[in-house]
C-alpha cells in the first residue's frame, strides 16, 4: 500500500462464480485496474477475494496490476492433522496479502464463535496476512447500540493478537448482518454513525493505528460518495460480479480524491 491510499475497495466472490468464470472475471478486473487512474496513482487499494481453488490462477492473472489477492477464510492453526482446513502459511506462500475473518455467513451457517474468530485473526497476523475482520449487528438497532456491538466484536476478535503483541494495522469490514444479501445497503446516515464508533475506538488504540473501516452489505455504485469522510472504503459482494459496477465504484472514488 502507498501513502496515497484514500479508499480501500474490496470484492468478495463468496462461492458464487465457477472456476472458469472467476478467472474471466479476474481478467476483466485486471484490465479495469490496469487503466484506472485511481488504482495506478495509488489512491485506491483494491483487493479481491476469490474462492480457495481460484486463488493461484487469480493471483497469476492479477500479478503486476497492483490488485491484491486474499482468501475468504483460514484455519487458526498453521500445520497439523486438520483435514480439509487451509493454513494461513500456505495462503501467504500463494501470494495472498490479506484474509477475511468472521464473515456473518461463517458465524451463522458454520457456527464460528467469537473465540474462533479471535483465533483466526491471530493466525492471520502470525502469517503476515492483513485480517479483514467482519463485524456487524444481527438486526437493525439504534446506531449507538449497533456501534457499541461492533466495537465489542472488534475488541473480542483482537484480544489474543493484542496479548501476543501481534495486533497491528488491519481492515475492519462493518457489515450489518441484516443488510447482507438484501435489496439495498443500510442507510448512509446509519452507516456513518456506526462507523464513527469504530473509528473512535481505533483512534484511541495505538496498536490499531492506520486501520481502515470498510462498509459491506449490498454495497455498490452510488454509496461511497454518501459515506465519504467517515467510511474508508467498500467491501463489495454481489454488485461486483459485473466488473463494470466495480469500475463505477472506482470512478466514484477517483471523483472524491
Ligand atoms: P452482498 O455481500 O453485497 O452480496 O450483500 C456483502 C458481503 O457479505 O460482504
């Protein structure tokens, strides 16, 4: 990342696209990023999170474009008898520089507890992967209560890393669970109010200095200008499946810098 970075924009593919579609998608993203001034001037730090099997080919397609590649999950141990799990050490070796931790779907569908999320956050730091820690309230609350809940989740997820002296700059994706997979994102005023709580917590915590809070949950073109100044970027889900929508978000970011 350069010092110019104004926005962090991420694209998480979940399990939506087939392998071949993912590679074609990455080729289009490489083309867009390669000619976009926001990316080439370093104002936008752009990352993509394909599924595990697509990580190596996508890293190859995006090599030299400045677009970073990360995984959607990792295991909390680095080596051992853990059938089917994926080590952060291997992700780093594959060329990942970041990894998503604690997405709402993993917490809800796969039963990831706060202890697991904290152990995975620690595993990310231990392997020099920047965690993209997902936090968010399950249902819409008063913004102050939602902010407190998100700060609580952030504090809980980072505790073991803090205790081991590994806590440092990271990405936090504020993703209200009720706005994921929805028709529209949370209201911009609500997003801004909640993210202010997270920013205040980060500002008061020297270990987290330089950390950025992104918004995710039905995010797409049109949102960034409405939350600029408080929110540090967007974490795109379905909207990025069409790379021209990602390009529109980059255009909006470029207008704001
Ligand atoms: P969505 O996904 O944009 O498709 O709602 C966002 C996310 O879960 O990160």
